[in-house]
């Protein structure tokens, strides 16, 4: 049996504002058993794109962490791309929605929805 302490996987950071909005979405769905799934998928102008959705399916292939009362789930393949990223929720006159600030991304497209 391996008794060495397990290294904590660094996952994406959720701001308190983003967590509040996710909790509102949970309430709208009428379910508290959901998690916020964040993933990186092939596609978009720059090669990779973000995916974010509410999910109730979590497996051993996922890394899960609770932040501000929200369970955040990332598949293990996406973790390296998201380990230093921050999800925020903005609501201004110019824009409203979730944003992902990812210092690991080397570049992004003009639309801001994909990166490499």
C-alpha cells in the first residue's frame, strides 16, 4: 500500500462572483447535485476551445474540487491546460457572461473563444 501523501492537483480557480452565478444556475435547474464541468476540446480558430457546462456525471477520470460551495470538475486531460486559469463572471453594460483568464495559453483568436 502506498502511504506517501498524494500531491494536490492544481485546478482552475473560480472567483466568488462566478461561483455565485453558477449557484444561481443550479437553483434555476432545481438541482444541487450538479457540478460545473470545465474542459478543453479541439476546435476553434486557434486549435483548442473551452467548454463549460453543468454536469451530474463524474468519474475517476476527473479531478474535482469545491470552491465557494461549487463543485468544479475537470477531466484529467484538460487539467494541464487549465491549471493556472481563472473563471470569472462579469456583468457590465458592454458584456455579460463567464470569462476565462488563462496565462498558460500562448495565444488566442480574435473572437476570444479559442486558444493554443
